[in-house]
C-alpha cells in the first residue's frame, strides 16, 4: 500500500461507494518502497562494515532508514483505511491473505531454530568434541522450567485472554472494554520482556562461549523475545488508534492483524517452553 493523495475522512461505518469502477485499490506513487530498498541494502552493508572494520555509521543509517520507512508507510496505510472507498471488501481480503502468508513465513522462520535444536538434542553425538552423547552437553547448567519460564508462560497466556477480551469488546461496540483489554495486553507484553531480560542476566551460560546449547537457546528465545517487542508495539499502536475511534465492529482489520500476530507469539512460546525449558532440561541450575 502506498501513500494516498485523497483527503482524510472520519471513520466510515460500513463501506463507502467505491471511487473507481472496480473494487481494487490502485495505490498512488509512493517513495517508501524505494527508500526501504536502499535502507535495507545499507543495513546489510553496515553489518559487514561493522563486523570487519568496526565502522558502525552505515549500519545505523540503514537502521534509521528502515524504521522511518516502516513508520511512514504504515502511517499512509492507516490514512488509506480511513478514506472512504479505498479499503473495499476485496482489498481487505487481500490484506488478510497478506497477513496470513506473513505469519506462515514467521512459522517457518522458527521451524529453522527448532530444527537446529532437535538436531543436536536428539543426536547429541553430532556435537563436536562431545565425550558423552547426552543432551544438554555434559556440564551444562539449565534453567528450572517452573521458575521464571513458567511465570512468563502464564503471563503470555493471560495476555492472549486479554487481547481476546478486547476483540470481543470491539465486536460488541464496547469502546471502554476494547481500551482496557488492549492496555492490559500491552502491559503484560512489557512485563514479559522485562522478566526475560532478567532471566538472561541469571543465565548460567553465555551466548558467546556457552557452546551449542547456549547458541540454540539464545537464538530461539531471543528471536521470540524480539517478536514479543514487535507485537507489543503493534498492539500499542492499535491502542492509540482505539482511543481515537479508528475501529468499528465492521472495520477493524488493523487490530485483527495485531491479535493474530499476538496469538502466534503465544503459540511459539508454548513450544519453546515445552521443548527447550521443560523437555530439554538437564542439570538444574539453582540461583
């Protein structure tokens, strides 16, 4: 979706008459695809320069460009959603397909990490230099799964309930319930992130010298933590939009997409808790 030159309008209940003789939205010219492409290239080049030569400037320029592209591009999509006649039922179906495929790609992203984890967990003899074929590797201290990990599991499951509460409140045109549910969900997401950071500070192993177990652990849980931050930001934007009356029972796909993403984050964490924290527990580390 690109930026639109049409005048912004107030929330339209139902669908306004289409602006064209077809139900599709032909976007206006937008600079953000080109800007985002250059910013992505600068980010990758910056990673290489930082890793090999210690030059961080290009990396941060690329990062700033990507963040700016995300902000302004999504701002334009929000404007389009508020302009009568643009987000027709056919366009909204396309948005749903897009979000569905995006979440499917994220599922495969985490499949790679689980594949790596189970490759070494089920066949520990593949670990280089392993004296005994056991998992976790001999001498590796792990977390007690029913300490902080279990608390974080309860927090995420509760956040799934609060975002569902917000969705049902929206469908019933209950604005206060929508705002309360979203506020609680955002707070629970922030609490989860803070507790995971605390958990990392207590880890009996480090990312850079802990071997294959710590590498698979931090990659899987760390990328999940990043997705929690993204989902929390997504829901926070929806909370701001909800306070401004952007959503109605008939038109609220922005919130619906955020809820789908948040439930995906919940499910991934359940797999992480069961497979890595619980099933993969070895010699328990007592703090």
